[in-house]
């Protein structure tokens, strides 16, 4: 890709190799509503199953509409390969199950989306995978929790509600000393952060949020950076170095680079083992909806971040607000991480605390009239009502609504997040 094509705006529309539909020349990506694909002959079928040749087998594992989305998301993140799945939750689940089995552990940041905490603490622990929690304010906390069974580190770029930017490079560097890959959930910071550039091995998204951006489809993605050597320490990564009895005893870490010429065993294993066995495939209709959102993600992220800065300034001066939580509003060194890792905006989310506790928070939320769309992370319905060209008046609406709701909240303490 030349320099110009590296712009996120361009990648979001032209990333990957789709130019027009090979069968019809349609420019918009068609929805391939098919479960299966006719094999040319028995040899072709056998080659596809044996991974000697790559092509469509069955929509639980791959689909041409999803393929376009996968290539664009991989390009957006600067990775080599991507697998789309039915939700962000599936993306986190697969990312962990792809490296860890019963008896293994993952060291995860404490700053996580609540659904991920529930998945880790309840469901994965019942499967025998231990999640150890490290406070990311000091990256060395990750190192302290490593043992022989540690298979990955896990963090979120811009975790809600603390909004403390994750020390990606610092934790990745620690992991790489032990051949431990860093999995980053970049749901809240597409475009403004590319975790792979800072050493992440795998990047996942809830595409439901900013990338889809319109609240019309639930979807997830897993991007393989291609930058992690899965075979450097076979004992550290047994799932990539031991024969896989479920797939003709293939050794994924070696076979995938040999077969594809690309170091993407993580993506291939997630697709051909986890989608094969667990399902959770993304419906091509939903892939289509996410592709529409992806086309404008760079513009929307910039606008979300610009709106957020404006609102932060307003909230900091408001008499009812005791604390504004924003990526740049923390003490050092946490605030410096926003400068280091976020480019083109400091994030789309804000938290606030009010004088008078939970009751004031409830009253504040209940008093908001227009704010519904802003309170849903990554949902751009507000932009459909107030087009981008009227940004300033939209901001005035936002400020006006916040102001009247704060004044009504009277004495109370709030925890609200946009
Ligand atoms: N990761 C983060 C950071 C999220 O905010 C969410 C959902 O809110 C998820 C993962 C899960 O995504 P989904 O709702 O698409 O399953």
C-alpha cells in the first residue's frame, strides 16, 4: 500500500482487495446469503479441507461478504489477517480459547468491559482457564503474575469507565521477553489507536460499537498482527506447537506459514478450529451492515473525539460536577499514556462524578432529554439526526441538555458515561 492508501479514511472504503464483485461487477459489497459453496470436484473439496488450497467451504467458517469486512478491519489495524465472529463477546472468548486450555492462565488488566469480566471470572474459569488480574497503572504488575502456564496478556486500549489508556508497549515488551502475546481489545479506540504498532500480537473488536457505528448489528473481529513468533518457545504455546488431533495432527505454528506464506496461525486456527467447533459465525447480513459503518469510522471517530473535548471543557467548569473522567484528565503517568497512544483524538467517552451520590446520578440520567444516542457507546444515531455539517449546533444541543439535567440533579453524586 502506498502512503496515501494508509489513511484510515481510504482503508475503510478500499482496504483489502475488493474492488467490485467478481461475478457481477457490483461496486457495493453484495450479501452472499449462502450456507455452502459448490466444489469443482472431489479433489478440490479434499484440498480445501486439507488446507492445501484456500477457498470457500461453508459459511460457518468463511463467507465472501465477511471476507471483505475481514480484510478491511485487518488493514485498518495494520494486521495481516482477520476473522469476524458473531459478537465482541465471541471475539474475546475466541482470543482466549485460541491460546489457553484447562490448567492454563491469562494475565488480564483489571480495567475491562463488564461483560469481559463476567466471561473471564465466571465462564472461562468454569472451563478451567484461570484469569489473573493485574492493575495496569504499573505495567510490572503483569510480570509478577506470570508462571509456566501463562499463555497471554489481555488489555483494553481505552477501558470504560476509568478511561485510563492501557500501557500497550510497556506490557507487550514484558510479554515478549517470555514469548507471551498481548491481546488488545481496541473497541473504544479504532482509528485513534493501532495497538499492533505498539507491539500487540492480536487485536479484537466489538464491531457493534464505533466501527459499525449505527446500532444496527452485533459483530466482532479478531486481527492477527503477523508479528508474533508462535514457535519461539513451544512449551509456552502448546496449542501452536503440538500436533492437533482434530486436524490431521497439524502443528499450527509451523503449518500455517508454510501453507499461506504468512505468519498468521492465530487467525487460521481461530477460523478452522474455533468457528468449526463452536460456531458463532457472523451472519453476512450483519457483515454488510458493519461494512456500511466502517466506511465512515474515521470521520465519526474524529467528530466523537472533538465533541468529547468540547464537552469535557464544559463539564470541568460546571458547579455540579466534582470530577471529569477523561483519558487526558488523569494524573501522570496515566495521562501521558493518552498522548503516547492516542492520535487524532483523545477518545470518544467521558465519565463524570457529581456532588451528591448515586441518587443525583440517577436523576441526572433521567433528566436527559436528547442524550440517548450519546450515552450509547459508539452509536452514531445522533449524527443521523444532526448531520456533521451542523456540528456546532449539535454541540450546543448536547451542552444545553447536559446543563439542564445537571441543574435538576441538584445535590447528588453521579456516575454517567457518554
Ligand atoms: N469489548 C468492549 C470494550 C465492549 O464495550 C463490548 C460491549 O459493550 C464488548 C467487548 C462486547 O461486544 P458485543 O456487545 O459486540 O458482544
